[in-house]
């Protein structure tokens, strides 16, 4: 693949790092749900954010199967309708795989603007499933969650791409 101008050449992503970051995001979601805020509708879903990031950057390693399994784990933890998060995460993963080649050509702020509809769609699907199951409307504060996830996209991009950055000053022994 031809790299866009100005983007550095990255080292391969470690499978251990990818899966540990996904498990850390799952643990973070679980800790937030058990904490004092409870299941507030405005809180960003860090697992969805990290899952979309790795699905875009490593679609052969993280795909819809991983999204489905992690979604089931979130469903079981939250006591939600079984399959609610699994369906939303699988849809997120599918859409991220569909747009990953195009998305990587844009700058990180432009990427954040383009993944916003993915997060909105995932939250809307999750809300629709909850309402069809007879749950109450969580309130209009849930509109903040996809916006916060999109605003966190540059931070997550920097943090998760940091271990893949090459040494800044090459020499004769390290030409790249």
C-alpha cells in the first residue's frame, strides 16, 4: 500500500498489545459501570472506540468475531438484553472494515469527523433494541456519548499508535 505524504512508516502492531488494549478498554467499561456513575447514558463507550480503531488499523486481526464476543461480554456484565452490545459492536466493526482503506488517507481530526456517524448509528441501534425490549428512554444526554467518542478519537489514535512509531533519527544501521 502506498503511504500518504507526511505519514511516518509504522512498525507492525503487536498482537499482545492489540488484545491487551481491547481487554483494558473492556475492563475500563466494566469499572465505570460498577462505579459511582453507574450506566450513565452520556458516558463514552471506550470498548467501542478501541474496537473501531483496531478494526480500521488491523482489520485482519480484529474483526467482527472479536466484536461479537466482546459485545456479549458487555451484555453479560451489564445485564442488558443479550446481544444488544454484540449487535452494535458487530455493526461498528463491519462499517469500520468497509471504510478502513479510505479512512486511513485522512488526517486524524478528519477521521474523527468520519467515525462520528458510526458511533451515532451504534448508539441508535442499541437504543432501538432497548426500547423494543420495553426499557425506558434513557434521556437526551445519550446524544453526548457519540460526540465524546468522536472527540476522544485523536487521543486514542495517538496512544495506540505510539508503540508502532519508528526511531526518529535513522543512521547507517537503521536506514528506515
